[in-house]
């Protein structure tokens, strides 16, 4: 829908790139702050039409939660924002424009902005390790969790009916001993062991679940004590932990490790590295470890109308000069709020606010009603930490309906065995439609993909923000 009415020509457009924690919370707060300002429009561009609650991703992979319970439609969360589902292809800072492609026919669209919020997050880093990008399952998107769940079930099925490759099929290696890796290995371990009664030819002694970590203790963010405690808990549950271990290469049936014997394995989960969105590196602005350097107002240096938040931003920690805030959801949410306040302040000619936030706590669920947590500097473990994990994350999950659904799933999980239907395996990667639609002519027969359609700021269709 493109509104070309001339009376909207003086509207200021705020474009937010990314529908994750940083982008969505920026939009939510902008909607509130600018609700009465009909001269401003907000547009959010994201490749998915939903917001993903990553802290519960491993629960989808391990069949604890239904797939759609940890995602929320962006259109439901953002009632006064124009949501554009598409791939951001280019950010043109000098011309204040972004280029996106959208739809199965890969239409190109240019969008002008007055203020830009870059919240594109990060992607998995495979470090050019041979075989890794093709064969490992990352743990970053909903697609990854669905793929992992389906792959685990498929391998259990195959191992049950075919004894030839059993060892590789029944070995599950997770690389990376940070939060995502530990929570994933714990959940996968519970899942495969609880699924076993459905597979009469398989025995528990055939299963191997391994966590490979490059450091000397897992969960380094939680400190050595909790890391070692977690190692003991996982080892008791028959997860083998390989410390100071790096993956060297991967084939379909083997994982090769540096200075260790290769492991016969056909499921490798890779959680050992992320890198900021590839759209960041060509930008003509300062970067630190690939992230956009912003000042304490979250403004990109030399580009006062450009802001960055979340995992793709290097946000200085004003309490610890020279250091940056860690890339976590709890920071991205707060950065989203401050960036909204600062954009509203900039539009109204008011002073900007500095971003400052001290991590309240860190929690990890380590399977079977056990957790570890560090809150206000105090360590917790066991059932109480797990209960806190569930309570806190349930309260943070957006949407009352999703909260209720997750609470129901958790309750049902106590009563019934896990679901082992491998029904949701996506047949193709997320970029499938784009790749195959490259040379297709648009619906109108005139605008071939790659010829961007330009929509200058005054004519864009964003809904009015007037109440
Ligand atoms: C498995 C897992 C568990 C985690 N658990 C926790 C936890 O318990 N607590 C915690 O604080 N943090 C956790 N995190 C980290 C947290 O998810 C991130 O720090 C947070 O998501 C960062 O928010 P963001 O907005 O910067 O990026 P994201 O939330 O990743 O959002 C980026 C958005 O940009 C979109 N996007 C990217 N590229 C494009 C493009 N080219 N075109 C269009 N759209 C694009 C994406 O689709 C996405 O919507 C976890 C992360 C993972 C992967």
C-alpha cells in the first residue's frame, strides 16, 4: 500500500532495521513516545514477520515447546509501525536510503529515512572451518531449532532400523560451552534419552552426547564455580565434556578435533561463534570487532541521524571506560528503549539520554529441572535456579497468549512423554526464494528484480501515528 497524498510530505520517517530484541523494543517505545505526533512515521524492516524469543530456542529443538510458542507476529506487537518483511540488501548512509528485497519475486525497494536504527544482530561465524557451514546445525534462528529437532528424530529412526552407521547417528556433538551451547546440549541430552523407549532396537549405552568447549571451564560468563558445577551436573547425566577442544573440520560422519581422535558423529551443533551482520562491514563508520561503534547516546559517530543497538553495536559502558556492553537480549531491550527516547528527543529538540545498564543477572537452564544463575553477584544452582529461569523468562516472553501456551506446554511436558514426530523439517534454506527468483520479472511485467523501485520519504505508506 503506497500512500501518495501530498499532505503527508512533511512526515519524518524513522526506519528500524531488524525485528529482534533491539529493533522491536525500539519500535514499541517509539510508538508510545510519538503516539500523538502525526508528523512521524515508523517503519520496521525484518526478514521474518515474527519476533523470536531466543532464550527458549533450545526448548523447541528438544521438543519441550511447540514451534510457534516462542515467536510473536511483529504486526501484533507493533500496531502503529509499518512492518516490511524483506531482506535488507544495502544501507546507503550518505544518501539516507536503504535497499531491500521482498516477496517471492525478489522485488527491490528503496526506502528513504530521516532517522535510521540499525538492529540487525549477528549471524553464526563458521570461521571457514572445512565442512562446518554445510554440515553443522547452528543455533540462532527458529529454522535452526526446527532443523535440529527433525534431524535428531530422523537419526533415531534411522539408527533404529539400520545398525550400519549407528555410532555416528547416535552421537550428538555440541560445540561451544557458552549459554547457547550448554542449554542446547542439556536439552538434547534429555530429549534423546527420553525418546529412547519409542525405539526398541536402541539402548541408552549406544547414545553419546558430547559438549566440546575451547576454554578450560564452561559457562565462563557465570564464573568458575558455577561452570564447574554445571560440568559435574552434565557429566552425571552422561554428557561427555571435552575442554580445551577445538573443531578442526567436519564430514558427514565425523567431527575432527585438534589434538584429539576424530569422533564418529552425524549431528554437530555449532554455537561457538557469532559475527555481526555482514551488512555492517561496508558501512563508512567506525567499527570495533566488526560492531558499529556508537557513542553513549547510541548514535553512530559522524552520522547523527543513524543509531545502532543490540548485537551489531559496540556500545560503550560508561561505568567501565574502554569496555563495551555485552551482546545480550537484556542489553538490546534496554538499548531499544533508550534509542527510542533519544530519537524522540532529537525530533523535539530536547537533550539526549546516556545509555547505562548493569547486568542484573545471568541464568541458564541445564536440563531436567536444574539451572545455574548469578544474580546481583550471588550464585544459585539446582531446582531454585531452574525455577527462576522459567519464571523470569516466562515473564519476559512477549504476549499473554504465548505465556499461557508456554506454561501449558511445560505443564503437559511433566505429564506426557516428548513428541517424536519429525513433521517440521523445512525442505530448503531461508534464502531459497531469493536465490531462485533472481531473474524473474515482477508481477507487472516491468520491474525485473534488481531494478529497485524508489519510494521517496514523503510518499511511503507508513500508517499515521496520530491516535
Ligand atoms: C540460542 C540463543 C540463546 C540466547 N539466550 C539468551 C539469554 O538467555 N539471555 C540473553 O540476554 N540473551 C540471550 N541470547 C542473546 C540474544 O538473543 C541476543 O543478544 C539478542 O537477540 C540481540 O538482539 P538484536 O536485536 O541485536 O539481534 P536479534 O535479536 O538477532 O535481531 C536481529 C534481527 O535482524 C533481522 N535481520 C538480520 N539481517 C537482516 C537482513 N539482512 N534483512 C532483514 N532483517 C534482518 C533478523 O531477522 C532479526 O529479526 C541468546 C541467543 C541465542 C542465539
